[in-house]
C-alpha cells in the first residue's frame, strides 16, 4: 500500500524553475534510544542491541519562496540485533532552507509527519511501554549539511520516531526513538 502511494507521489510534476534538484535518496543507520523524543536529540541511554538501516526516497512537491521546500518521502527500514523486522514509512516533509551561515556551510532543517508500518510488533516498544502495534504514527526531524565542494551530497542527522500519537493510534501512548546518521543525494 505504501509503495503504491509513494510511487504515485514520486511521479507528480514539480515546477522545474524552482529548483533543478527535485528528487533525493537518503541512506542512514540509527541506534534506538530509551529516551523520549526530546531526549533523542542528545541521548544518554541507547537501547542495547537495537539498531537499523534505512533507505529513503523523496520528491520535492512544492516550495515557498527560497525559504521552504515541501517534500514527500517513502522509507524502507531493516532492523538488526534484538529486532529483525522490516518497517515501511511514508511522510510529508517541510524543509527550512535559509540559515545565516549558508555561504560557508549550506544547511537545512526538516520535520516530517506520516505513517509507519512494521512487519512485526517491535520488541523494544513492548519492552519500554508494555503496549505496541504494527501500525503507528511516524515523525522525523532532520538536520542536513551539504558536503563542502559538492552540490548534491549532504550529511544528515535524523531523529526517527514511531508512536501512538498520544493515544490516537490504537490507544498507544509509548514511542520508540532512534538517532541516525547518514548521507543524502539530491538530483
């Protein structure tokens, strides 16, 4: 289901004058934390032997001046260690593009909101909160820095968050958070 939605969205046209880079691929690895979403920004306690690798594809679907890009993103995630399931996520992303230091280090900040489907109920979510589900809310927070000397490559730091959205999804109030590092290619 997510694959069909992501495929349809990736085929939508984008104003070519706004930017010549309308698509991107991101790969990142992440370690899951025992922290809440706020603690995941600077985690002090990582969950022992819970980590994953993610591949994401996205498309710019619009922009507002030179300040914001609007994107859609689909992800495939493979968990390793104590969890070995797959996870599929789809998100709408808003990316802030302007920072005062951009002429020295081009930076962007993104927040995405969407849906997450795990192929099994994640063991870590059960361990931390006693209740979990395959289908939950998905949230991403990302900081990207263009690799100096390139125009298409960025290093990213990402918070990867699955939760019941304060009970909206199956009366689940817990969450899982991961801190990831990876690389993004814009084309």
